[in-house]
C-alpha cells in the first residue's frame, strides 16, 4: 500500500531497548492564568489611586480696602443652593431676575452668557460663585469644574461672606436656601 | 483508492512567550504600585475634569468627612519635625520611639492630648479610635489645634526643604459647605488663600 505509516511504536518487536525520553514541556496554562489575574488586580488598583488636584484661590479677607470693582453687565453671579440647584443672574442683584437651574443645565447658560458678551462687547465674562450654607462640597467642586469645562479664563471670585439680602430672599422663595 | 486522511493537529499552544510577557507586565505593575494607606474616614471624593496630579511632597492633606477633620502630612521627615515642634508648643515630651512610629503614620484625627496614646496603638485599635474621636479641632480663634498643626508643618517644611507648604482638601462629596468653609477660614487666617481640592478623574473630556 502507498500509505505512510505514521503511527509510532506499534510494529517494533524485539528491537533495541531504548531509554524513554521524558517530556520536557510543562503546562503553563495555570501559571499564565494566575499572572493575568494579578496583572488585572495591579492595573485596577494603580489607576484608581491617582487623585487629581483642583487648584482654587479664595479672596484675601484681611485686606478689605483693596476691593476690585466689577462691571455689572459683565458679571454672572451663581448662587449654590440646596437640593442640587443653582440660581444665577447677570448684573446687579437689585434689578436682575435670577434663574433657577440644575447643575446639568448651568453649563449651557454659562456658555450662552459668555458668547453673548463676547459678541456684543468683545469682553470676557467674570463669574462670581456664592456658595450658601445649603450647598454640599460636591456642588462646589462641580461648579468649579463647569467653569473649567466652559473655559472661563478670568479667575472666578469665590464669595461666601457677602450674600446679599436680596439674593437670600429670592433663594428662600424658591425653596433652595 | 486511498482514503483522504484528516491530519490531526495538536491543540496545545506554546505558552512560553505569553507567560514571559505577562510576568514582565506583572513585575512592572507591582513595582509602580504605591501602597495605599488605609483611610480612616470613609470618603468618596467628587469627580472633576481637571488634569493636574496631586504633588507627592511638601503637602498636607486635610480629610473632611462626617463633620470630622483628619490631618495627614506627606513626607516622613516632615512628620517627625512637626511632631517635635508640636510637642514643644504643648509641653509634651515625645520619645524617639514615638517619633519613629509617628513618622510612618497616615492620616490621624487625635487631639493633641490623646496623641501619645494614639501613636502607640495597633492598627486595629486605631480603626476603632477613628470612630470615636472628634477629630482635630478647628475654630476661628486662630489658636485651635488645626492652626498650630498647619503653622508648625509650614515651619518644618520651610526649614527642611526650603519650600512653601501646599494644602490639599479631601472632602466627602456629601459634606455640607459650611464645614468646608470653617476649614478654609482657618487657612485664610494664616494668609493661605490658595489650596487645592482633591478630586478623582472623570471620564470623557
């Protein structure tokens, strides 16, 4: 027959006694499994423990004689209230009608105000943040982050000392103070 | 006629290369991993899109959670020097062993009177202690313990490294703003108007 005999051993009868060759291959499957498990563990723990620093500067409260005047028409005041709501207005507290918004909507408002002001006057928007007692720490971080996202270049003023009566009244009426 | 023979192939693959690569990666990750100190306060930090990493020296981390304040100094030499200065200020003598143990401690929330006891505790005891302790006291008088800790840490950093001290605030997301304000007021009393908030990285932009 023309077929090649591929079967090993089989037909040897009474040949030389050969020393058996030991198989040198080790099954690495379990080892690789373990290695990958550990890799996954270390990858996850290292990437999670990298905190980010958000630099903020608060106004110096000692030198009250140095006060910066802001143009009312270029100033957007954002009041942080409770229940994750903000109230914002442009210009002065006496005349303005504040808008109540959530943290997801405020980004659009900031961008709109910024663009409107830039188109009409070519000037940059100044933002004043006023966190009230009802706000949480997360709210504060969120609003600073929104300013970073909307690319507000002017340094935001963080003012938690002088919350005007008009602002307080409005926030009380809206139920967020 | 000969039958068509299906050739049998071995199903086992040579895993040597794969094993090599995976162990190389494993070694890399083990070496770059930083051992994390256990956090005594259960804090979930808010997320932000900022990209600046927290510096790893000349830094103080103020952890705020459950209305308590915990203080953490980064850098073992600074920790020891600060403890010496605080001991001098409050008239408490710390032994060299206590100084050594304090140098490797993470965040602590023990009032100065309790500090000696706190240093000698085991880690289990410290965990329990973190539940009961009122944390480090802070008020606006300018002489509270937080004021002194910050003042002495600033001195220690200035003497040893000739660098300004950086302050980071690690606050729980649900903490109310007045608690944070109280801490920042203490810092501002010492003319430290710049500080950083520790946040986690947010996905996306």
